[in-house]
């Protein structure tokens, strides 16, 4: 039987020749990712009666969700995690400041084609950008995997999304995926794996693929994947921590649904409050003033994202009274951005530079909104209250360029085409 | 595995994990009872005070969308909710529920019927039977496919925690 990419990957890791859609299999992952929630997972791990993790070389922990910790409880969580890491000899531990878990996992070469990565974070779908299956799970499952090295998985049906054409100058990967979600809705890929196909995929950089697969979580997908190609190989050269072989779907695999999107027809868009599928072209928005812009997160906090914003803000000042929060996705991005003068530009324009971490994305600390405020954010979620305050607040999601153009004008604004020609 | 309880009827689409358990509490070390105090806080602030043990939620499409936070399941369970009958559930929320032995029943027919007749049914009790896969309300009965296979085993063990405990004990 012809197989989809997820079937191929599951077949490879389980040794089951013909993994049937809908059947339940047990899978031992290549990596299991957790973050600050490791503190709670340690508790669950211990109450399972477990004493030793199954494989200290397959566990990946990055501290990012409350960094630096804003209060003593969150600081104590970190201490607990560090202690556990040392006791268990966990190999891949990235302490505060290194960056957001998903960015660090990909950037440090943990993600390679054909592997399964479980993560107790809903945006673990991100890792499909490199032809892996990144599958989000919950905390108890993460604890159980630490203990016994495997968990159950229902083999999903797959959806094929074909991309053709070229993006207009002021349209970015974020606009593409928001447009797709706007059409397919926020439960459009529930329990399904999403595969990106089509001639246009070769023009997507790994950073752009990470953005796209990250947002597949917002269609409730189980995984979102690009096929490994030359772009993937170039990115992994000198970076991949393990040897890998490209795993590709069969040409005649069957998909439960196929959708086509023409990039030439796309325009800059935003997701309006309070759901990610509430998508509108910026040109059709009523006049919308913003109080704050968030540039960063695992969705759009990479070098090319900061660079796009810097191109718009170069030599300019953001509107008086408006704030711009800058959260590079990792220390590596920050260092590179400093070297290239991008950080300089953003700060000179009025940006508030912060430690590479999740920051205001989840509203747990740092940069929370005040009642009545409106944000334009490069993150992936705009639920009411997501940025820490639910009283009359509104979050619009857009590309980093849209964030930059909007804080410059003080209202949601399309990125100027001429800057990107 | 049969529950009879009062209903809370929430027909809205996409009630998400931030509404069920706000993000600002996710990194506070809370007990399940403390989590219960915030259940559905950003959707219906009065819920946590008024919910009673054994209550059953009737929910709309894609309930539990958003974050992987397991507290969204834990807080409802600890608040005394016995089961949720819904049009559909978001994937991770559904998984977390199985792993916590918390019954979620996707049954669009029953949920739609209750939404459509909410004014006459709202004070009725509903009965959910997980073994034979039936939902009964007043004179109507609906069927749903009961859990099977490994998911059922995890459920029967009382959740993934107990299930893993057993597995580890077997190994030793
Ligand atoms: S940046 Fe936001 S979406 Fe990404 S992992 Fe952190 S909190 Fe989650």
C-alpha cells in the first residue's frame, strides 16, 4: 500500500511494515521535548514510582516559558528541574536564556528527517519543517515516556496542501499559513497530519517552514510536515546531531483531503481577535489603532523575521506612545542579529529588547497587556486573555513585517512593498 | 462507568484551553483542587462556584482547542465534572482526557439535540453509559462508539499515571 509521510515515519520507527490509518501503535521517540513544565512532569514521574529515566540521551529540556523567572515559585521550578537534570544525567539541557524550546531543538540539530519527536507543548508540530513528525502530547504522557520510553499513537489520516506560485513582495510565510487557516478553520486538521506539497515549497526556507508547521497546531493538526529536500540538507549540514536518511511519502499515497493555494493571489493578512481562523486582509480592516507590537516567539522570532522588521524600521522611530517588544527566539539569533546590526536598528527605532524566551506570548510574565489595549503580534495565538489580561484586550496576529509597519504608524498597516522589492 | 447528572449547556464553538484554564496560572504549582477554582474562569466566571459533583457538560465543536496544558482537563475533573458530551473535541485535549481517565464523548447528534431543545431540557438530568455507549435524556437515547483497545486499558487503569505505574512494576 502506498503510504503518506506520517505512515512512512511511523513504519520506520516501529518496524511495522504497513501501519494502517486509525490503528493504535506504541512509539519510542527520537526526542522528547519539555520546558518549564518539566517541574510538574517530574512530580508525575515520581508518583508513577519511576526512579530512572529510560534514556537520558533522548530527553531534551529547555527553560523558556518564564525566563528570567518573575517570581520565586517559577524560580523554584527551575531549580527543581536543574537538580533533576543533574541527578538523571540528562544530556540535552538548555538553561534560561538559550532560547525557546522549539527554536533551540531545531537550531541545535536535534531535528532530522524521518524521526518522531514528542513534545509536551502544543507547538511541537513545528519540527515537521525538517521532515520529522513533531507530535504534541500532554504532561502525564511526557512523564510516562520519561519512565517507559514510549507512548500510544493513533495513526492519523493526512491532508495534502499544495502550494504554487510566488509570494508577492510584502507577503510572508505567516500570511500564507494564516490564509490557509482562515480557509480551513481552527479545527480543519483535527486528528490529522498535514503535508505541504507543490512546486513552491522549494522556495520556502527552513525558517519559513518552521513558521508554517508551527501554525499547523492552530488547525489542530497532529503534525505538519514539509518533505526533506535540498533546502533541508543545506540547513542540516554540520548541524544534525545524528545521521539521517530522507523519508518521503509515496507518490500515489491517498489523502483524506487535498487543498490548493496559489501564492501569487495572497495578500498581507491578520488574524483578528479572538480566534486564529478569524482572518482578514489588512486592506479590508477598519482603522485599527495598536498599543503594542510583539516581535518574536517560536513562530516568528528568527533572524529573517527580525531582519524583515528592521528593514521597515531602519532609520525611523515607532509612533510615540506605542511599544515594540523584541524577543529573539534564541541566543544564537540574538548574537547573529547583533552582528548584522539588526538588533541595533530595532532598538534605535524604539524596540524594548528582552532575553530570548517566550515572554508575553503566553501572558505569564513580562509585557502583559493592560485592560483595553490592542496588540499586533507575530505569535501564533490570539485567544482572549492570551497576553495576560482579558479585560477588553485584543490581539491581532500578523507577520513580523506587519508588526513593524503597524508600530511605526500606530495602526495596523500593510508592510510597504517597496521595502522588499 | 455510568453517570447521571445535571447539565451545563455550552453550544459555543472553539471554547479553548485559555478559557478553560487561563495561561497565567499554568506555571504555578497548584493542586487539582486549587486548579478547580479556576475552571472555565475566562468563559464563565461563575462556573467554578456553581458546579456540583457529578455535573455533565454539553459542549460545541472543537471544545478544548489551543494549548496542550493538561490542567484544562484536571481542573474540570477536580471541579467534579463527571463527563463531557460534545460535538467534537480538540486532539490534545482529547488525549489528555483519556490519559486522565476523564470521559469525553464526541456525540454530535446528542449535543445538537440538546442545544436545539435547551429551553425545555435545561433542567433535565442526563445519563451517560460508557460501557454500552449510550446517552439518555428524557425519552431520547443516543449511541456513541465506546472506547476500545489501549485507550480503554489506560482508562480502566484509572489513567496513564496508574497505567505506567503498573507497567514499571511489571518490569521490576
Ligand atoms: S513562544 Fe509562545 S507559542 Fe511558542 S513555545 Fe513559547 S509560549 Fe508557546
